[in-house]
C-alpha cells in the first residue's frame, strides 16, 4: 500500500498537535510569574516555608535533611528504613513533592501566596 500526499499531511498534522499538547504545558510550567517556595509539613502541620532563591540546608527535626541548591530541592538524609524519599528526583516546579512516609515529612513546591495578584481575571 502506497502512502499518498494527503496521508503524509494528516500524519504531520497529528504529530504537530501531539507536540503542541506536550510543549504548551511544559512552557507554561517553566515561565511562571509566582515565586516558587518550598513548604515543609511534618505530621500534617507546617514546619516552615523557604524560598528556592537561597541555597540552604534544612534540618527537619532529628529525622530528615533537605537541601535547596540552584532552585532545586532534594532530600539528602533520612533515618527511615527504605530511604525512598532520598531516591526521588529533585523538585523545582510548583506542585512537585517529595514524601517520607515513615517520618511523615512532605516537601512541596508552592507559589508565593503573599502576592496580591488575582487568581482569575473576569471580563
């Protein structure tokens, strides 16, 4: 069976739409106007909120240590038996999380809630 020009054009259009469906959300996540922050919760209660702009080492109680470096967050130390939290990828975008279940520690990237920008613009 031979491919016709219309078949090739249709395949190209489908590939272009698939690429745009991936690329547009990727770009929107990259260029956000909110300043990203790290919010740490321990046992469901907020432990602290830290800016990703400043490189620092954060000791979370006696159980975990996380590092903020170059806008990325990683869990570097944990006394849990499986160390799955240390094996998770580094996070930097809003919505990214690292969880240590045995110690009930959650690292979450959030936007800056202190900005006075509206969430929705209505016309």
